[in-house]
């Protein structure tokens, strides 16, 4: 066994990455790290170190033209030479970035993870292996230091991360440096693809990799990558201890309701500050409030509620969430849709008009060849949408929002909890309070007036269009 393979095998064992897994999805871009991941995991599976079948996934980002096509063909050949099946998917990063006002870098990361999760679920893979290595971890720590972080952020990239029920993202190469990976590939006469966009320092990660890290290394005596890796490991151990204490406090002091969590103010204020802040983070996460929107100021204000004489007794949090203090308790509450007065599910008349609470919904069918596609695409009203009628399974009903609702938002490739999506998309309060859910016999078609589903969007192949227009009476 090669030294790098032994190092990865030890890391997998020490971090218990694949216990009980039956199939592993390997994310293979064609770059050096992912090709090393492919070959190392294949060798470990052959030797029985990993008791799992391997499946490859390659995502075409639609960003680099012929070069991206070349990457796809290269990965297919690599997988076939090893006798491994490969799944190819295309993702529209530019459209996702434009729709959600994200950088290309952020949009690509989101789309990658969403698509890999979808493939894993479709192929019954409980684990997705990614090619992140030690240098990536060091760059992540620097990135977080640059923009501001606590010890939880200093923990860097975790070897394992849960991504919903029965799905885990793992990083078997995290103990290996990029130099070790290149040496391994060269020693085995293995080739890889170079992505020229990785040299463009307009992207934050590339600037850190090619400018900041080398400049800092030039001023350092030892290996800065190793020092940052050690810092991440130390911060990770500290965060694990703090998170464990916070979880114990939650089990002892928190009371969970369907749309809120309450905790005694004295219990919260009596905890060490890092534990109290982590406890609040855990509690807000159970309410589906995305962590990216929370700042240090939010946590400081929340901890201020637990003081004996709080300056404020009510706080507004991102996404319509809130917190308030009564005589003894701090209560965290998620936004509650105004479903009062809405009837039960009503079947939509297609074509025709349907009344549902304050909504009047008009449905029309159109021959796609007779409509102006440009006019459809430029429709700016959130209360009027078009759907591919042939992808809809009748009957179609309209109903109120329910806890646990999930759908695949337009521009994405995996289903989302509706509450999390609304929070992450920063939907204006005037639109999110009382959405009408329009669904067919299999799936949600439209969260009116917020977003339609990717599954029923209009494409060039659409022959029959369903037009729905909602009017609030």
C-alpha cells in the first residue's frame, strides 16, 4: 500500500467516516485532488479497507465551454478504466447566481452540494466523498479569519458533515497536503485536468491560495499550512466540548413547541458565555433559522435578553424570526404563516377560476407555439406564473402551508424545506406571511407568490402551457 493510501486509510478509521455504509458517491471534477480521491478510494476498496461499492459523479457547471466538455470526457474514461459507474449532471451556475444575487463562486458551491445530495439520494448512497485536502482547510481558516469568526469557524473543514437524514458528506483526503497528492499521482503516472479559472484571483479562494497564503508563508519559519491545520484541530476540539455542554443544557432547560423554543433566563445567563451562545445557535437551528444570517450582534442581543434587567424585551431576527423575554423566560419563535380563515384543500379548475380564501386563481391553457416566449420570460409579477402542463399530474389543488412542506425551488436540483428556503432566499415579509400552496398529486408546483418548482418550469420542449394568475381579494 502506498504511503498516501495508508495515511488516508488511517484517517478514515480514526474518524469513523464510513461505518455501515453500503455505497459511496465520489465527487470527481477531474482535478488532481479528485483524481487522487478516485484512485485512492478504489485501491482501498479493492484491499477491503472500505467495505462499500463506489459510484462516481461529475458535474458540468456550464462555465468553461470546451474545457468543461473535456473534463467530463476525461472523468468518464477514468471511471470506466477502473470499472466504476459514473453519473453526469449539468448545473446552471450562472442562472442560479443571477436569480439569487450570488457570486459565481458561492452559486457553484451551492449548486454542487445540492446536486450531489440529489444524486446520492437517487442512487441510495448514504455517503458523498469530496476531495478537500489539508491546503483547502488552511485556506478556509484564513478566509474565516479575514472576514471575522469565532472558534467554531476556526475549526475549518470538518472530516464529516451531516446533510439531512441518511446523508453525510465526508472528506477522506483531509490529512493530506496538495503536494503529497501530486507526488502520489506522479508516482503512479496518473494524469489530471487543470482548471484555468483556479488561477483567477478575482475569486476570494484563489486570492488566498495564490497571494495571501504564499505571502504569509514567506514570513513564517515552519509550514503555515501545518500550523493552520493544527489550529483548526484545536478549535474543533474546543467547539466539540462547548457544543456538548450546550446540548446538555438544551436537554435540561429548553422546552420545545411547534413554532418556538423557550428557556429559563436564569439558566441561560448562568452558563459560560461561549456555551450560552452555542446553545442559542443550536436552538435557532432547530427552528430552521439559517446560521449564515446570524451575526455576533444578534448573539449579543439575545444574551442580553437573559440579563436580570434586559435593555430590550423583544428582538427581531433574520427571516421573520423573533425573540422575546417575559418575566422568567427567553422565547425564540419562528414566523407563523397567517393561515387563519383559509379553507382546506380545493381542487383547481383547469381551465377556470377557483376561489381559495382571499385568493382568486385563474387558470388558462395555451399552445406554447402561439405564445411569445420572451414575454413569458420577462413576466415580472410574482402572482402570475407559467408551467409545463405535460409535467403536471392531475388533479391540481390549492391549500394552506403545512409544517414539513418541501419542494424543489426553480433553479435548484434538490428539495428544500419550505421554511429554510424562505429564510435563505430572504423573501420579503409581504410575500411570505400567507402563501398559497399549489400542488399536483405528486409534488408542490408553486408556493404562491414566492417561487415555482424546478420540476414544472417551461423549457424549449414545452408544448402546452398552464398559466396561473392569483389575485388577492
